[in-house]
């Protein structure tokens, strides 16, 4: 049986990962079965690479030659060999600007270095959530700009209430044009990343490296940062829990992340389930 897609890209939070941060055994088993049929799988997440490792290992990407696209496309790894296929870091000159901007708006700023969440603040609920979700400890520092510049970070994140961040996002998108990108990966996370970085670009780079094209790609997502990926893929699938704008950007909609939406569709496409 010839399947229409040779590569499946899955977002993590809100897509593969359930609301309680767990993974559905049905979905894991289905993805493993599809890989056994020769289909490649790529995790495509805004999380840091370390924060994707547990999920990638659970899906057995290391056994089947799968891929990890982390930092929203900032890094790409061959998960079998752990070779980094692509990396793009944030312009060092941007870091003091966004640090000052965050301070002026009284919003904490954080980044990822190795296996740590780095910030000058550690008692913030959103920073603690990121630490929990990624399985990374928090390192409180006195000079955020110095640490972030020396570490060649891929991105920085301004954290704040969902009512505050949309206005900051719009302003930073305007002031950082041509230098860096700004987008909300969660209602409370405003990410500042290298110019031009998104999941679409990351997947385009990966497809080129492995000799496939966008028609070979089936992608699942639920967030605003998934829209470029869903529009780029041969078939883009929005989760049932996604907002209306994300569903409109996709070719089709499956069940929610809490209702085995990925497994439901993969079983129909690859395993012949009705």
C-alpha cells in the first residue's frame, strides 16, 4: 500500500501532548506502527531541544530515524545520530533591546541554556510552568543579557498575562522587522527568535536535506505558531481544540489532543481503520 505522505510532523503542546501533560498510549502506539511502515516522523515544537527529548524517545524516533525540530525551527536534529542538521541563533544585539523592553513593561524575560531555564526571576508562574513542562531546572542569574549573549541562545521569551502580550507582540513585530521575529507560542509566552524562523522554514530545510518535498508532508498543530507549517504541508491538520483561525488555515480538522486526534486520523490514513 502506497501512502500519500512520507513525513509526519507533529507539534507537541496542545497537539501530541494532552492537557495534563501526558501522552496517550494509543497515539504513541499508532505513531510507532506508522514508523514501522517506513514513514518518518518529526517532532516540531517551540520547546528547547532538551524539552523535546523525552517525547522524541517515547515515540522511538531514535529507532526509526526520526527528527526533532526544536525552538520553532531554530534547531533541527537527526534523532538517530543526534547530529545537529541546522541551527540559527538570536542576534546578540537584539538581546539588550528586548531585555530593556521587558523591564519597561514590568514583564519577566527568560531563555534556555543547555538543560536550564535562565532568568533573573524564578518565582514567576509562567517561568515555573516552562520549567515543569520541559523538565528543566531554573537558574536565576544577575545579568540576563550577559549570560544570554555568551550562550548564543536561539530565542528569548517575554512572559506575561494573555491580556497584556498581544499589544507587546504587535509592537515588537513592528520594531524588530528585519532583525528578529516575535510571536506568541502560548497566550502567556511572547517569543523573540531569529528573523525568518518558523516551523515552515524548519520543515523546508529538513525536507530538502532528506530529499522530500512539501507534498510528502502531513502536519498536525493547534497553535498560532503552527499556521505556517499547516499551510506549507501537503496536508495540514488542525486539532479539535485549536482556535478558529488555526482551523481555517488547515486542510482538515481532527479530534482534540485529549481525544486522540492524531491517532484517529493516522489510523484511517495508514492502518485502514474506519
